[in-house]
C-alpha cells in the first residue's frame, strides 16, 4: 500500500465508506454481465436450454426476534392481461364483463356491470385487502422461509438461471417468502433480454402455472417441467374421470352427466357446475362432492391449453432428457454455492445482513 512505518494510516471507516459507495450492487452486476459476455464470445455458453430454480439463503437474523405486521396484498403483474381475457371469455358466454377493482368508478357514469351492493362491499374490502406477515426485527428485508412442516427461518431466495454447462446466466434475489412462480417474471424477462436465443426453459413443478406456461409458449419457446399432482378431494373420484369436451365446452362427470359452464371468475377459471336435481340422486355423490346444495363444481383455467402443451412436452424424449439434467446443472450450481462459497452457511450467513448485500453475494 506504499505506507511507511512512520506514516499515519487512514481510518478503517474511510476505506469502508469508499468501498461501500464505489462497489454498489449495480457495479457488481455490470461486472457479472461483462464476464458473461466474454464467456459468450469465447463460445463457452450454450443458452439454447436454460434451467431455472430457486434456493434459499439464510439471513443473519434470529428466528425469535420477530413481529407480526399488516402489509397490503401485492397485485399480480399480469392482472390487466388476465382481466381483459376473462371479460372476452365472459362476453363469449353471454355474461357481463367484470370491472377493474383498481380503477375508481367514473363520476356520474353508469356502472360497467350491475353488481349487487353485497358484492360491491366485498370487492371494496378485497381492494383494501391486507395480509399478515412475520417480519424480522433484525433484518426486516428478509422473509419467513418455510419448507415442509418443521423447517422455518428468515431467509432470502436466489432465483437463478443457468445453461447446460452450469454457467449462471441470471440471478434475482427476493425475500424468502416470495414463491418461485411469482419471481419467475423478473428472472425470465432479464434472461431473455440478455439471451434472446433461448429455446427451452427447464423448471420444476413449482413453475407450472397457467401464466408461466402461457408466457413461455407464446414467446415461441418450450417449457419443460415435471408432473404436478392435481389437488382433488381425498378418497374421491380420480381427476381424470372428469372429461372436458372442447367442442361443446362442458365437463362430463364419472356418471356421464353434463357439467355446463356457469361463469368465468376473476381469477380466470371457468366454473362448470352440475344439475343439483341429478346429483341429489347420484349413487356416487359421496365420491364427488360434499356440497349441501348437491352441486359439483369443476374449475378450468382459460389458459389451461398452455398447461397441456407443457404436459405434451413432458412426454417428448428430448425435453424429458433435458429435465433429467436439472440435478447436474442448476442443482449443482446451488450445491457449489453453498459448499464452496459459504452461501446459506452459518459462517457465510453471518457476514451479510440486508437485501443489498444479498444481491451482491450470488453475483460474487
């Protein structure tokens, strides 16, 4: 450092302040992107197929030092797009369009739909919907991460995309209580902006949602994912015994009766309901529904067709082999990060506190 024994050294806080403001998360990310460009120029990257997953990074926070806090429920990023398609589907079925809850009603104007006062009060309450979250008093930017029934800790989530060779192409850090499917848009958009030549996205069943399937397939790419177990009534009819008839737009139950489309709700699901007069006399009603009104309701998303495309890709040998490589690509990246670089380890976890430092850590 070219300091003699007689010279006074600068105070450690001066050096710390200098490094803190010179090497920001944006600087680290710019260096990370520059290294990726150099690797791409050398032909080391193969971004035709990318593997996306998330892993938790333990926060430097005590689980006992926490508090409950009311926060506004976050709206979905694709809410406007979904509402537009829901209204188009409702109009095709002769239903009145739904209004946008986020927009205030026009003064003196006619309501978009004739909604009862009870429903209007419920929507007003939902518009101000709050949710209760557990916040750490030590590291408020972290989130409560829960895996299974017992594992709970304050953590961050590193949502990462890599190629076949294990090169990390993009990573986004969020609080630990953000689901993988919610953070997918940020990772995917940044990834495609840097590597538009991506052809296949490989992800686990957590990413198999109607929105993600639609987003990937509409972009001309393929989503290779795993089997997702349907959430049906325990001990009831198997899910595949309810057959959807695309031509007549109805569902046929195991007793070969028709469930007709009643409406399309705000979440994008068509509601196919049975005739209560028929269900009241059905011999297998106990395997179908426990409704007191004897009505069986089957939900089908308006973007279900894109999920079926993902199921078709799952049976294709090419994409089946790609999904099998998750354990030697993105899972190995997480293993190396934790074992070799002390991410999410007690020693490594204690060195960083706050989301800004956690943004830097995966890039380093």
